[in-house]
C-alpha cells in the first residue's frame, strides 16, 4: 500500500494554500483516464484531450471564507501539448491575461499555461485574484518543462483574423471539431504533423485557414497530393451553393488550406500571405585541421625518441635491479639455478660446457 501511495504523492504539484486561499482537502491525482468533470466546448468527449498526450490530472479545492475555487491541473507530454489543449479548452468568454506563458481569464474562470502544465481555475462566485494566481504560477514554474512552444502560429496572417480563434491541433478528432472533413487522419498526424488554424472574416463571412507543418518536404508533398485526390480543390466552375471547396498550396514542408472561401480570389488573400522557406542549419561542432610545420615535426621526432630511450633505460634498470635484489635475498631460487638449467650445445668445442661453469668462480684459464 505504501508503494502504491508514494507515486501519486510524488506527482502532486498543487500547494496547500494560494495566498489567502487554503486547500479544503488533499489533492486527487489521477492518470490519463481520470479527467475532471470539465466539459469541453461543444459538449465533446473530455477524453479528446488524450490527443494532446495528457499524462495525468490533479484536482484540489480551495476556500476563502464562503468562496470555493476548484482547480484542475493537467500535465501533458511537453509545453506544445499543453498549449494545444489550452487553445482547445479556451472559450469565447475568456480574454487574454498576463498569467504564465499563455492565459485566458474571466471573472469566474482562468486558463493558464505554465510549461507542460495547464491550470483550469474556477470560482464561485469568483476565482482567486490574479495576484494569488501569480504566486501559484511562480511555484509551478520551478518544476515545469521549459522547452520551446510551437512556432507554427507565426505563419498565420494577422489581417482579418478573429481574436481567440487560433487552435493548435495534434490529432484528427480535435481537427474535426473545427474542420468537419472527416475524423480519420487525412492530415498526417501519424507522420508527426502539427496543425494551426484560425478563423478569418472576409466580406461578412467566416473562412478557416489551416496550416500544417511536416518533418520533411517529401511527406508534405505526399499528404498534399492525397488531399487533392480526396477533396474538391479550386473547381474551374467556381464554388456552387452548399458545396465544400478547398483552396490550398504547398510551400516546402508547409501546407496551407483555406476552407469556406467563396472564391479563389478570396482564398488567395490569405494564401499569398503564407510564406515558408526551409533552412538547413549545421550546428555540429567543427574542427580545423592543418598540417604541422617542419620545425614541430623535427622537435616531435626528437621528443618521441627521447621518451622511448628513457622508457628503455627505465625498463632496463628496473629489470636489472629486480634481478640483483632477488639474487641477494633469494640466491639460486629465481635466477642462477644451475641444477635446473640445461644447455643445448652444437658440439663445436671438445669440452662440453656445464651449467656450473657460468656460476663458479674461475681460478684459471678454461681449456677449450
């Protein structure tokens, strides 16, 4: 039981108090399936957040006098996923705030992105103040993932864009909420595609601009060709009433598609503003190799020869010293063992050579 409780406790991030607000109980940490009772916009299934790689949720209720503020903390795979879930859960009643990396606030609710965390703060009749929430954000920032947020939104044109309509999408079910062209993966999310879309107002009508980025130009070309085969793109007779027509282009590894435009000219007003150029950056460490000078070669040769000579001298002195040491303390035990030595002779001399001839002291000349 202790082993089962410890992992849940280790995942708890929400503190026991936030300014003047105190927790009314412990945190409830749940895995991916344990989503809160929050109902996403349009009454869709809350488990749709799994497409943003939701890892766990943590809920905790805080009180301040008669006021109650339930807080749900979503933890995602990375900051990009947290930002995508933020754009999905953000409603039109929320306005941009200055809390965390991204935030949208109202009098009774706040959505805050802090790295890979997404905070959903509610309140009855009102939520904690921005000053109190900044303290919570500061505490969470110390344990949050600070890898960069997605940059694909930089390709969305500014003129005519409806405020708060931007959506960062990582799965087909979320995409179908905004572009109802099918729930299958026709974009190519299984090829690590990422999509950013937004609504634009043109002549009193809303159109949707969808931008998808792919790891390589080849994948983008293959997916764009599949879209051309599946959907009606830029018909020569124009857009008929009630017909869903797409206009699009591919620029390197980026695909831009306009849905709902009344004409090719209206679609081009958005597509012409989408520009993308691939750049290859070499960021590996580099080394500069040059030939050494003749002087350094000669000096190196002398130094190398000197080192070899010193090594040979040291080895010779070491071996000789060990032999003298062993002969003095262990005579006839290791070296100079005349009774255990056999000499191979070619028979050139008339007198056979004995092993003891090498170790006995000679008192006269040796006859050959």
